[in-house]
């Protein structure tokens, strides 16, 4: 117990120390929200990866999908690495950095407002962001409850309070730069932790081949009647597995807190390096999490009574104390890094896109940073309250909060992915097409939340419905753009002029 507490104190001390150190970077809006657009490849890549993979992935998704699909759940991690990281950086990274700087936009709603010259579009995007980031933020605490009770025997509420306060301190003090540096430290912990845990869990089952052989003998006729389904290449349910891969991989392309990482990167060369670093990070962390979860059925877990969140803690419960301490720090790192990213995205969006110029007519730089800091506290407090209320309430009606958390990812990505992608690449994208995508993406997920039975069976799952919303948006936006009035030529040309600007380049980057 002394060792666990000592490691926690050291961890929290470093996080707060980094926040205090980075105060000089957070004196204006550009510095607080984007680190002055001067963040290098390692910090940006780790900030992207740690924002991507939270405790929800390690405890919730890895346990749930590992139990459902067996070793084939590793495909989810591979999809996260190739689609959610590699392709996201290649397709979005460079263009996002160039156009957002050209338009002087610090948030995704502000990008929509300036790219399409629409104040209403900016406000609409900020409202969707506000509505769906709050429950997503609250979901980060879920993965910590069982783990902390197992490791420390302390009430879940104190864990929520401690995590909220300490994350708030370093975000308020140092802004994006403090978050990026802490994300790097937390990312290192996550890599070391997941590798150590996989090795220990497989060793407890007699090694990799022995564990794989044990998985081949597991049968569950309610899932599949095929022998050895849980150690097969595509698992017992390939179609639903594909839905999970699409949602958790393609979804990052439309999430404000993820795309915002590209706004801050320093240079062209850093984008190339960041692409490789981010992809390798995802291979180890995401691939490792889902690979680990795939062996969950080798352990005696009553998921009908305890739920899927009990799978990973049960797998870890008999590990040596030093490894349990590392896992606790790992999950805390995953949660705090994502929490810091979400509250910066939420508070900056609400301040820059909704309050500034609409509710508060005059807002100077100093006042803007102050309001963002205040809203960081507000967002953390609200998400902590939701998490505490959910875990303590015995009222069955509050279960909709947990459902809304699962819907959040699909709603945000379903609304924003297509308009953002086409807005970067296609001059004919129209304002009305953006509105249709916003309404369709957010609307279909809300209907799925409250009236799931109206959907075909395949779309009753929020996972599949979210994947459908994203793919449908990629079709809806070009169709609506082609049948609605063309955007103003001067507005579009001004936005795309940034790509034509001539800049000197070394010969290793350009033969001419």
C-alpha cells in the first residue's frame, strides 16, 4: 500500500509541477488553447494518442469487446492505429494545420464559421460540441471505479474528486502546453504499463500459446456455435466487429478534441514524424488493450451480474502489487490525459464560439483566457457530478446517462466528420450541406438513444448506428452540396489560397 501511495503522490506531483512550469505559455488565447501553434512532433503525437485512448478503452471497451469477439478484438486496435491514427494524420494533419492558421481559427466550430462565413453554423457546431462532450467527459471516470476499489479499497467518489482537482490545476495553470507535456509523460507510462500487464497476464495462463489454446476450448452457444470461435481470425461476429472498428477508428476524424491537435503542430517535418510516432503509439496501446481483453474468457467473470467493466479488473486482481500499482497509474494517465483534452476543447469552444461576440459583446484577450479557465473548472465539476450521481443513484432512470456517453462519440463524429473533411478538400462544399450533416449525425444518435426500437436490428446498437452516421455523412454532404446554391467564389478562393502559397523547401522534401 505504501508503494502504491508513493507512486500516486509522485505522479500527481509531476503533473502539477508541469502545469506550474508551463504558465508562461498560457498568457493569451493562442497560447492557452493551442500552445502558440509551436508544439513539436513527439508532444503532438502523444497528445493525440493519449486523448484517443482513455480508461474507457482500457477497462470498458477492451473488456466488453474482448469478451464478445475474443482474440479478434485485436482488429479494433489495428484499425485504431491504421485508420484512426495513420490515415487521420496523412489526410487531415497538414491541411488542417495550414487552413486553420490561415483562417485564424482555434476550434472546430470557429473553423466552420470562418470557412463557410456563417455565424449560425459556428454557434450550431458549438452547441453540439457542448451537449455531447459533457457526457463523454463524465464517462472517463467509469473505468476507474472498480480498479481503485480493488487496489486501494477507497470509495469511488474520492477517486473522482482527486482526479478532477489535479487535472484542473495543471490545465488551468499551463493550458495546452501543460496538457501536451503531461500527455507525453502519461503516454510513456501507458506504453510501459500495457506491455508489462500483457506479459504478466499471459504468463499467468502459461504463456501465449497456452492461453491461445485455452481460448480455443471456450464455448458460448449464445454467441456462436462454431468451435474455437474466440481464438479465430475474425471472431464469432465479424459484422458487428466491423462496426466497432469503423466507429472507434474513423470517429477520430470528426472529434473536436482530436482534430484540434493538428492546429498546434509546429512544422511540415513535425507532421511526418508525428504520423509515425502516433501510429506506433496506437499499435502498442490500442492493439495491446484489445489483445489483452481478448483473453478475458479465460478468467472466471460473471458478466451478467458484474458487467463487462469487471473483466479487466478481474484479470488483473491476482497480479503482483507492483504491477497493480503500475496499472493504477496507467489508467489514471489514460483518464487524465483525455479529460484535460476534452475540457480544453469544451471551454475554448464555449468561450470563443458562443459567448464571445454573442452573449459577451466585448471580450479582450485577457478576459477571454480568464473565462476559458473558469469554464475549465465548470466542465470538470459538471462531469464529476454526473459521474458521482450515476454511481450513487439507485434510480434506474439515470441509466440514460450511461447510454448518452456511448452515443456521444457517434453524434460528434457523425455531425462533424464529413463537413470538416470536405471543407478542407472540396471547394463546392456548401453551408446547407454542413447543416444537414449536423442535424442528421446528432439527430440519428439522439433517436437511437431514446427510441432504439424504431431502427433495424443491426442499427439498434449505438456502435453500429454511430458508424452508420459517419459513413452516411460522407455521402450526404456531397449530394446536398451539388443540389444547393454554390458557395461564394471569392470566399472559397480566399480559404483555399493558403494551399497555393509558395514556401521554400529543402531538397529532401521537394525535388524541384
